[in-house]
C-alpha cells in the first residue's frame, strides 16, 4: 500500500468506529478481513496509526477548537491582521468545514500526521490527491487548518490537564478525587498501549516451558509479576500464528484479569458458578486451578458469547464446565439452585474505565448504559447471584472499572442489605479489596472483593 492508501484506510476506520455502536477492535478486524489484499505490514501500520489517533483525540480536538477560535476572534497580537481577518462568510465556512461530524475523523488523522508524526502540511496536502485509494483533496478550510498547526506538537502549554491526559470531563472529577495527587500519573499510564499477556494453561503446560519456547522462537518475554500463570510478551508479535495458542497451551488474557481467577481461589472438586461468564476467559483460568475436577457452570444472558467460550474451553482441554444461557439475572435456574455452590463469581458488566489502554475509543463512546444504570444493574445481579452461595461459601465480585460507585460503593451497598455476608481481605498486602491500576501494577484497572456467607452451624462450633 502507498502512504496515501494507508492514510485513507485509517480515515475510513475512524469514520466507521465513530458511526457504528461496536467495539473498535471488532470493527478493525472486520475491515481487514474484507481486504485480504492488505499485507501484514500494512495492517500493522494502519492499526498503529488508528489507535494512536484515538489515544490523542482530546488533544487533537483541542487544537481544532483553538484554531477555529483564533481565526474567528481576529484579535491583534495573535498573528493576524484584524483588518484582513476572515469575513463572516469565511468564518461560517471554517466552522462548518472543520466541525462537521463527517469531517472530524478525517481531520484527526490529518492533524496527527502533522502534530504527531512531524509530517509537513504540504506533504499531507500532496497525499490527499483524490486519486484511487487516496484521501479526497483538502478543502480550503482543511488546508488552512493544517497550515496553522504545521511545525507544532501534539501537546501545548495552554492545554488543561484533563485534555493533556485524555480524561473525559464527566469522569474527571471522580477520578481526581479517587487518585488525588496521583491523578496525572494514573491517567498518563492509561495513555500507553496495553502489554500483551498470556495465561499459561496449567492443564497442558508450565510457565517455565512456555517462557522457554517463546524465547527460543525469538520473542522477548518474561514472567508476569503478579499472576502465577502469566507470561508477558513484548514487541507485539503476531501470536495468532503460534502453535501454542492454537493448541490451547496459552490464552491471551491481561494479567489483571488473571488475578481475578486467583482471587476466586477455586479448589479441586468444588462447585463454582461464573455468573457473567461472557466468552469464558476467567472460566478457563478457574477450571485450570481446579485441575479439571469438580463442576463449573458458566452463565450469561448472551448465547453467542457462551458459544464462543465453548470453543475456547474445548481447545484448552477443559472438561468440568457446562454453559448455561440465562434469561436474566432472575432466571428461575438461580432460585432452583440456591445455596448450592461453594464460590460464585460475578464479573459484572461495567463502564470499562480500567480498559482504556486497550480500548481508547471507550473514553468517548458509550456502547452501553450510563454509570447510573450500570450501578443499578450491578446491584441487581449481585443480589440474585448471592442466592447461589452455600453457607460458608464465597461470593466474588469484580469489574474492570476504576469508578468507586461500581466498586467499593457497590460492595458497601450490598453488605448493608445482606447481613449474612462479611467482607474477606483479598487484595495485595492484605488489603480489603484487589485494586489494580496501570500506573501501580502495569495491568488494566481491575477491582475485586470477596464476601463470605455465614454458616451458622460451623461458626457456632468454632465459637464453642
């Protein structure tokens, strides 16, 4: 592909992501599948630029607004002659030509080339030739905009801190209060691409063996610091071609997600429910810790995700899992099996703020319910799933969120209305909660809590 074709592919993907209520990674995969002619280097180049532009959206938009405001103000001392400033017609054309929704994605890509890749505005103009596979010719407003940012850098001293670290205004006050003096450090860590972590399937392999195989194949890899099953691979290799992935020896899973399975701490022979199993990523890890014994029921309301999970379970050689589609969190199956399980994991649907490193578009696009609705749903799911826990059993709640209302406050609300459950410490260094963040632990942001259901008879015996 030519440089112009790669730029046009980036623009098309940005426009598709902005217009379609689906995750960016799914849309990107579909785009590449429909264009088999794109080589691996072209796909890598387009993907890298695409995700980099999305990680800089607030800063690029800040430059756009700055140029429009300066062009419209025509104040002396700002590098413009007030007597020769734009007419009202020119101002209207600038606003409509740059602020239009169908132009924003294209402008972000063009602006990134100038501000982030240090490409001269003239060169970008030449790439936009309007030829086959090339972007359309620049409008006068676009050409003027690129000329004004030519030679600049993505960050500017006048940028507000929230813009500098790409923190959406609706959550910035909440995260500022949560992280206090560490707010900027935590948010900057969220701007970095997520590392590639593998969870070793201990039913088929050992961590040391997998690490040795990766290194012998020429990959830079090391053992994860927290997860007992994790291996971190650097340089973003094309792991889909590796036999170890196809054979179910490893699974791609962030170290933080692996740690949720560690918190569940399932034992061989136990009865487990993964209540919001999705595609069974955590189910796989839990099954391995149980040595393929006992029983796991992987539940979800989305049949398609469970079907995909079943294929992963087969590949991994897992034999102690059954999948069950629920009609809702109050499905009759839950009442029928109340107090029947040793451990119940509720990996609740959440806002996903902890995954911004790998899903940068999620900062600005709401693909599901808002925070208030999510918190209500989480509480309902937790309340229903708790019925499955036997006396003396444990209820584990987790999210990939950094928001207190979805995490600590959710647990406090549950305990206030469920007197037979008590909190058990499950965090690092004996903390009440597991609370992982990119800056502190170089994982996605994950939260987990463990609550034990009282067993009146056993607790009385202990007391006696």
